[in-house]
C-alpha cells in the first residue's frame, strides 16, 4: 500500500514542479545586479502609476533576454539559481521594466522555495493581482501596476502580519542598497 501511494504521489509532485519551474535561463547563469549607472537611476520617489506602454520591439531593446521572458512572456526563473533568493542586504526592489519601487528588504523572508519572497509590497497600489490558470491550477499572478510586467505569484502561506507570500522572480526586479 505504501508503494502504491508513493507511485500515485509522483505525478502530483512532477505537476507541482512544472508549475513553478518553467525555466528562464537557457545558459543556467545567475542573473547579476545591473550596472551601477542603472542602479543609480532607481528612486523611491518615482511612484507615479501612469501606465508605461511599449511595443514588443521597444521592450526587447531595454530588457535583457531573461527580463523580457519573465516580464513580458510570463516566464519563471530557476529556483535557488537566481540573483535575489539569498540577498540579505538592506534596500529596495524595483520593477526591472519600469523602475517602480515595489518591495522593501524589510518585508523579505526565507520561504525555502528558491525564489525571493516578501510578505507585502511597499504599497498595495504598486502591484496588481490577476488570475493565472496555467498548468491546470489557479494562482494569483502579480504584475507591476505601472507597466503590467509579470513579477511572480502570491500565495496565502506566508508569515504574519499578512499571511501572504509574494514569490517573485529575481530577473523581474532590480535592487538598490539602502
């Protein structure tokens, strides 16, 4: 009976893994922080929610291949092999598409999932939740409120005070130290 349960559980485990690991990087490289001049352009006072709209060609000119795949094609990077999962520095995370400040390191926590996780955004108006029915399941997709870029997903298994886990893709964000 135990073997039968193990055999039946295997497809479920595979399905869950596939739902979280539509791998972004074809070369298995860890995304690096952007050059200093890009980081210097990040400002916590840049909070306008005026829509940023660009054509696919325009997005491809300003984003790396990994950023484009995640932000514009709703991809997901590899767990544990990304720039911000183990980032423990104080600072802020910005949308890599439009530079909107979205998360603070103060709300970051270790979820054990392999992706940077936060229990809340800087302000609820900075992100929007959409329904994601991919891979035969329903999840809350988190997108940037200004450019609509796919950032990750939200789950209700996070820590207090919100009980939420915003599971984000490193390549969808930029980081600036405080």
